[in-house]
């Protein structure tokens, strides 16, 4: 198995709050190799976001497992916390912290003792370094999206999940 390999093996998921008895996901299997770009396509409500949330560690499967970089990160009985996976996620609504400025949003996932040069580099790369001290409500939709992308990449993630990019 390749060290940067993502394997989704027989994932089944059902939301407990939904009493319909319907499965959100049934027997999903994916094998994604390093460098591959994969898109999930389907109608609204078919489980695309749920699968991304499972891979990121925000949901727990009913059965099946997810492995990343040779480590089982998700099973029905064990979930490696999202911050320990090396996986970044940009949410459909960006999920920026409204009380934090751009700089603090981008640096949120970086350890306090870490060098912030990567965060500065990402702000420059994405053309938003001049927005460092603005708050999310002061940004356009495209600027918010770039801040969310910078935040997902800042900790040095090796896999990025984009929900409705």
C-alpha cells in the first residue's frame, strides 16, 4: 500500500436522527492513489457530503473502514480525530470563524509553536494577503472561499476535500 493512499472499504452510514430507516451510504468503496483528482457527482441528497465528512473524521460509519497513509482512521468503533489525520476540508459554506480575522482563521489549525511562513505563503499564493486583518463578513464569497482553502492547506495537509467547490 502506498503511504499516501486513501482506501474507503465497504462504508455504510445511516444518520440516527433520521427515523426513515434509509441508508445514507451503502457499501461505498474507493481507492485513491497519490496525485489523483477525484470528483463525486450525483444528485442532491445522495451522500456526497456525508462521504467527505466520513473521510475527514466528522462522522462515524455504521460499518466499513477508511484508511489513509497506511493507518485505519475510521471504523465503526474507532475514529482518529480530524486534526490528527493530515486531511483538510473546505466546507460548502466555508465554515470560517466569524469572530476571527483572516489571519487567525488561516492559522487556526497550525500549532502555536509552528512557523507561520506557510500561512503567509498561502495568503500570497491565493492573492489575499492584503485581507489579513479583515473579518469574514467583510469579504466577498470568492475571498471567503480562498481563506477557507488557505486554512485547509495551512497545517501541511496531504489530502484536501472540497465540498461543492
